[in-house]
């Protein structure tokens, strides 16, 4: 069925409904009049029969309506029937004196609605003819009865007939305009539906996640790929702000300066299952034809695989650079080719400054203090200072205070020994053990420690005057975690070193193994990396080190990021409570270290050497830590189970 036929069918149905309403009114009025009249009205049945016939015709028309092939002709018949029905009503209600000639106007309006101008004027003409015929017949009867027809009686008739054509013109005009408006609205609705379908198809088929928000950033559309990528249903995210779903998003939806700015960010998104994904997210404003902001569109895609591929390419590039790099004695940027930097590898995290500082101070006699965590290469730097200085032909004497037997000194450098060392530094003389004569010395002191000497001074364990004597030139060795870019070069250097000593033909390391090394957090710094590479070279049977050759703790160990996330989950009372309680890092570390010491002593049954082995430190270091916490006599004390187990 065409749209035009559907519209005309619907209009005819409404016409029939209106007719039934009018018939119901007259039937009800006639019934009431007959009911309340004292004497029976013989005209009641005369009126009732035509009304019932009209009802039957109307119901028959309803039944025939879907079966009529020519609806236009059927519409004419229905309007004409209305005119005849109205004429009959006027005849029965007083002909020329009837109050119901206005019903012709309803028929005219029906003609206009169904058939526009043609139907309206045809109905107006037919109504005029019927009305005139009615009045003519009524006038003839009145003349026969002797009742005159006056001009005053004819004036309303003329006005009524004139109103038929006036209503016909107005009704045709309004019906035409209304039809045109309906047609345009229908076309617009179809266009809108087609655009919506096209938009939905494009947004669903684009392959990327798409979210559309209002001007406040609240989501009102979330396409299928977005739901798949985030594992979130559209009903779940609707009404929420985009930065609530993507917590790493920095776009300020409330800021006016952001209204016209397009941003692209790469963020980490964790779905409800706890799976972390790398997301590239673009946010752009949406404006109407008047350049007014109406919302934002966000397009995002999962770039986890892409990032993994880029990381692999980066690692391959690092390996390529390492393979091409000849480990020369002089780092890049150091002009003097006579300088020796054997074993000092890398240039990131401040190492470049270390090279230049060595070059500047090596030629002099100033005392040098080298600080940094254990395993960062402090002794290598000390040797570089010596072997590039004027004393290179003399011996380099390394003294490890922590390795001096307990019977000779207490602590790594007790205060009374600090005094003697200060005197040597000031006067350049000393008295040998058992001798009385002062011996003049010509030495350069290069000190190295993993302690915070300023804190040691504040706590009275290190003399200030000695500190300032030693700290003429201060070098700070960066930890390996701050110079991850040097790991490929360091690994290649150690491969070459241990391949020779172990008699292996190992040439390089795979990108997979290197990824593990880059993600590992080195508490033992470069020394621990050296140990890992030696292990890998010792166990491998191939020319390339792979992840299978690495120690299990490197592969099982968590990355720094994962360690931070683990701490967030396991911090006492929760991370927010832990960090907002006004903590002191030193106190927290000391408390944790004390608990570990007590736990090790408990498991070693109070035997300190055994406890040192459990903790992976030397006996001297354990003694120092126990003395620090006043626990030297712990073996005679009862260690609480809850502390020992911690």
C-alpha cells in the first residue's frame, strides 16, 4: 500500500468516526426527548429509522474501506452521504428554522481534508444545492399552508451558502498547507532515520571505540567496539563522565579554553576483569551550524599490541646500537684519548656528568668522596680517578672497612679511628704500630660509601671535620633503576667479559631476555646485573642469551610498576590511609628492617652468622644493623612470633 493511499484511508476512517459521533449525539437527543415527553411522539420512529440506516451505512463503509480499489471516488461518496445526512437532519429539525445548517461546514471541511480544494468546493456546491432544494421544498409547503417567507428569513440562508464556499476556500488552503507540511516532515523524518542508520552503521563499523558526550562530558552514546574494548555495557556508562571511565584522561570538560581543542592521549585502562590495556584516546568538540558547542566525540583504540611491537623494535634497535658500539676506554664527549674508563659503562641517568667530573679532578690531588647505593660502581670510578691521575704508576690500595676483622676495629669506621685518619689527612704523617717515629706519606684518599654521611654526622657517628676533609669533590653514583637505558650496553659488556672467562661463544642477548632485564628492579644495581649475566652465560648452550637462560627470580620478579600497584593494595589500612597519616619514610623503613632482623634471628635460633646468611648480607653488616637498633644481645631475648614471622 502506497503512502498516499494509507493517508487517505486514515482520513476516511476519521470521517466515519466523526459521523458516528454526530449520529450518536442525535440518537441520544431524540431518545431523551422521547423519554421525557408525557405523550408518545409518533415522529420519534420517523427520526430513529434514518439514523439507524445511517449507522448501518457507516459500519458498512468501515468494512468496505480496506477493500475499495478507488479510494478517491469512495471519499466523494462518503462526503456526499454526509451532505445528504445533514440535509435530512435539517429537514427533521425545522427546515429553514433549523439551527443545524452549520453542519454543512463540517462536511465541507471533510471534503477539504480528504480531497483538498477540489473536494472542498465540490462539497460546498453540493451542500448549496441540497440546502437550496430543501428550502425550496420547504417554501412550497409553507406557501401551501399560507405561511409567507420573508426576506429576514432568507438572509441567514444566503449567509450560510456564502459561508460554505468561504469555508471551502479556507479549508482547501489549510488542508493543502497541512498536507505539504506533513509531506516535508515525513521527508525530514525519513532523512533523519536514514542519517541515523548511516551514523549507526559508520560508528559501529569504524572498528574503533566511539563515545559521544554532552557539553559536560557525560556519555550518551557508546558504540559496540567501545563496549567490547572496555568490557562495559552502554547502559552502565550512560550518564557517567568520560574521565570517570578513563581515569587517566586529562581533558577538562568544564574549562572554556578546552571547548575548541582537540587532544590525543595515550593512557592505561584497566577493565573490570583487571586486564590493563594501552589506549590511544582522541577527544574533539562537536558544534552545530551556529558554531555552538553541543558535545564531544571521543575515539579510542587498543594499542597494546602496537606498543608491544614498538617496544620490541626499540629493543632490537638498542641491541643493534650495542652490537655496533665498540666499548672504547673514552666515552662519547670526552676528548682526551688517554683517559681510561675500564668497566664504567653507560651515559644515562647522570653518567655523562660522572665521566666529565673524573676527567676534571683526576689530574689533581683533591680528595674525592663517592656515594651511592651498593653495586653502583663506586670502586670502578675510584680506579678511573687513580689511573687517569699523576699517581697512575703507583699502587691503588683498596681498603674495605667492613671487611676488617672484628678484633681490630668495632664498626666500619669508629670515631677514634676517624680522629687518626683526620690527622693523617691534615699532617700527611702517621706513626706505625709499635713505632715512635712519624712517617711522612704522599697519598690521595678516595672515599666511597653507601651511607648518608650527613645523617651519620647528625646522629654523632661521623665527625664533621673528617667529612669536610674527605668531601672536597663529591660524586654521586646513580642507581641502575635510574639509568635503564644503559642496561643493553652493560649487558653486552658483561656478556663479552664472561664469555671469555667461561670459554663460551656467546655474542649477544635476545630482545625477549632484554625485556625481562629492563623490567626488573635491581636492588643490587650494576653488581646484580653482572651476576645475572654471568649466570646466563654459564648455563647457556647457545650463542644468543634468551629468557630461558635468565635466573628464575628475574622472570618471576615483578616490575617497579607492578610493585607500586601491589603496595597500593597491601599497604596497612590502604594506601590513602598509609600516606595521609603523617608518616616518616625513615621510621617506616627502620621499623620494617628491625622486624626482618628479629625474624632472621628467630629462624637462626639467635646465631648471628646464620642470620646474616639468611638475609644475604655479610656478618659485619648484620652486626652494624643490630647495633643500630640495640639488638646485639637479641640471641638472649625472646623474639615475638608475630615479629619473627614478619
